[in-house]
C-alpha cells in the first residue's frame, strides 16, 4: 500500500442544511475541509461568483462553546474532589457510537439545568472555603494573644497607651531588658513561638516616642487589636463560627455527592460540545452565501462512496450537489494532505513514520518497507519468550476487554504484533525470563539454543551486520526506484544502483577470499565494485558544466563510502542489546537463587517480579528507541525526504467515546 489517493469533493446545498451536512461529514471522520478563502489560483472562482461572501465570524461562538466546555470540566472535577466520599462516582465508560447516537438525546435545557445546579453548589463551597480560611487566620492570630486578659484600646488612658506587637525571638530578651530600665514602661510577654515573641507594654504618652525609637531599632512590629472583646472571648466566638462553617461544608458535601449521578451526563455533554466546537471551527473555511453554502474538502478515493452514501441518507439528490475531481498539480505541491493506508499488520507502524515525517503526496510510503526490518530488529533486541508472552497477552486482553482511545488501540496493536518476533528470537536465543530453555525433555533432544548469547557472540554480530546490509541495499533500491519514477535514470544509477554494486561487490570479494576461497567470487566482486565506483566518479563529470567540479563532486560522493561503514557498525547494537537484556535477566535470577529458601519463596518472589518488570521496561524501551533510530538514520536517509502535511479531517475529539459511523 502507499499514500492514499485523494480527491477534491465539492458540496453545494441550501443554507438550511448546513448543520445536517456538517454533522454527516464529521460523523464519517474522513473528510478534510478546504479553506476556500486561502489565496490560491484554484480558489479564484470564489471572488468571481461570491464577491460579497463574508468570512464567517467563528470566534464568538467558538469562545462561548469553549467557556461552556471549561465549565463542564470544572463541574465534573468539583464533584470528584468535593463530593461525599461515600457517594460512588462513576465516569462515562468508553464505548463506540455513531455521531447521531451521541447527539440524539441531547437536551440543552436539561444540561443547562444540571450545570447551573452544580456551579451554584460550587459557588457556595468556595464562599464557605473562603470564610473558613479567613476564620482560620483569625484563630491562629488570636491563639497567640489569648493570654492577653484585657482589651488594649479600652485599657489606654489620657496618660498611658498600650502597645502590642511581635519581635524576633533573637532580639526579644535584649529588648525586654532595655525596656525594663525605663521606669515609664511596663512590658509583658504574652506568648512565644520558635521564631517570634508576642509582647505588650504600657508606656506613658510622654515617653512613647522614645520607646518607639527603641522598638524600631530592635525590629519590634506593632499590631492593632480589631475586636471589642478580649482575645479569649473572641477566640471562642471564632471557634464556634469555624465549627458552624465546617458543619455547613459537611452538609454541602452530601448535596454535592448526590450530584455524582450527573458526572456521566456532564461528560457526555462535554463530548457533544467538543463536537460542536469542531464544526464551528471550520465554518470560516467555506462559502456561506445568503441562501446556500459551498463546501470543499479532501477525501480518500476509498472513502468516496461512503461519503456519497452518508450524504444521500440525510439529503435527497435535489437538496445537495456533490462532485469529485482530481487535484491539480499546484494543489498536489502546496495543499493536498497525506493520509497513509496500509495492511492492518503494517498500519500500527505508521506511527513510527509519523514521528519522523509523513511522506509528501507523490512520495513513497516507507512504512511497509520498514515494518519487516523493525519486526526483526525489535525481536532481536528483546529476544525473550517470557517478555514476548506478557506483551502479547497484555495487548490482547486490553483490546478485548476495553474500548481504548484510538491512539492507545494502535499502540496496543503495535506491541501485540511485536510480541511475535520477540518470542521467536527468545526461542533462538533460548531465553525465558532470562532462564535458558531445557536442552532435553523426556529423553528427546531439543535444539536450544539455536544461537548462544555466550558462545555465538561473533555469529550474532555478523548476523546483525548482514541484516543491516540487507536493509541498506533495500533503501538504495528504493532510492533508485524513486528516481526512475521521476525519469531521473542517471541519478537512479548514481544514488542507488552504483552504491548497491559497490556494497555487493565488496561482500562477494570478502566472501570469495575469506570464506569460499574461490577466485571467481573475488574477481566478480572486485569488478562489480570498481565498475560501480567508476559510475559514481564519472557521472557527475557529464552532469556538470565544469569537468573539474564534476570530478571533485564525484570524488566527494565516493568518499561517502565511509558513511556506509559507519551505518553497518550501527547495526551491531542489535547484538549488544539482545545479549545485555538476557544477561541482566539471568543475573536477576541468579541473585534470587542465592537467597535462603525461606527468603527465596517470600521476599524473593516479589523481588524477582520487580526486577524483571524493570528489565522488561528498559529492554522494550531500548528496543523501541534503537529500532526506530536504525530506521530513521540508516534506512530513511538513503531514499526518504518526507515533509508531507498530515490529513486533518473534520472529526470529533473522542475524549470519552469513539465515533464509528459503521457501527451497527
């Protein structure tokens, strides 16, 4: 398979059918809406036939929907966090629906009623929380002054004044001793914490200014007393108010808990609101004339009939005009999106291509060419039957028992497929959770291991390089194939076949001289390599206007042979990671085996599970990353450019449910 062939679809209908048409397109989730107001030659007809068509002002509606969505999320979070813990909170269980089923029973009035009720409770809770916070602050402050048995402002007289405040514990003693030397002052410590002392002193007004200077010098901070009763009496009042506030919150929590049944309704409504927001967001891309709408979009050739059928299900032939046309060369170069279409086994590996860069519309899709190599490389780096079985069972159970989000579905399928080569290479290396397989059962000799990670290291190393060489040769073949498709036959030789000739020639030369001891292979390999090298040297001379520059370019291109040596060396990681993962697993088994029997079958069981879980995680992560790295650098670099724009259809957010218009 390859990049999906796209067609431009045009839909013209009465403006009254706008919502029905957009819902139909969104439900299919396979049509990308074109922007008819972008400045391209293919959109000039808009100015010609709809000169007064104004761009739809989507911002007010989209902002209103966004605000509604945020309120809905806040309501769900509020019920989750503040509802009575005894009330069971059930969230919307993911399922597959059609868009029509999702929006069929939606009532704006009922949703608004529920949301208003919850937001009202939220406001009450926030008021009580703010009140409780203020009362707590007052309680903390009064606690420090609770030993003050009079009201400061009423204790002052015409001759004296009462001052209260705090001072650092480090300065408190010296400050009190200084004030004790002044006859006109009486100071008393009310309380003390680890950092501050709370003091009050009475001073004659005639000496107040002098005492203030001393207080300032020692860092004494004055505080005002705002109550008309003593601190102890006020503290008692605050405690009573706090208790009342606590009881009010407790009762409110029960009311909030009763709203737990609304959670699923709110999440369902949020999914609908998200779908509405997506529809509103594209309304500025198509023509909205006074009485009709004109919508254009990109649809895959394979989904064309599905679109026709779905539109015909909701609108009759005289209510909508529907046409398809091939994209122009300009649209292909500047606008047509890339959508990959591969066999179900290959499709999960598209995410590796997407992580790198999507192919351009006319470029080759590297996914099906990469997949067999990634399978072999991943399996070779994991190479454990136990780890592979856990991957396989976990992925199958997750897909069978759960309706996963689409991204997670693809990820689960990805590891389900990768589990197979991991198990196969586990048999080849004879590794089951790091333990070697038996070589004999009931007198029957078993051929394990086919390759020993201790005795056949050199063989595994050579095998890794051979796999790398095969992939590089395939990459060079694809480079030549792409040049031939563009009728660049000379470049096909220079960038593809010639390098294949050099690599194959070197392999034949080494094979004939070191292994087969056959001069025919030596001469054949040397001749093929020399001829190919001459092609790389000579072709740029004929292509360049300056023969000297052409020769220099050819020599520089030939120097690229060193890069191929580095590429082949990179594949040795297949051997290194495969051996290291199994060796670490075996070391963990040995560690637990050395434990006393009592510990081995108690703590040892938990320990071996934890250690193998860690090793499995690191092994899978390494295989995933290094397997992708070999594709991106050593393979894609030979033939692939990328830079395509991802297909972005009008669809739903699928936050809580999966939309499938084919669901029966």
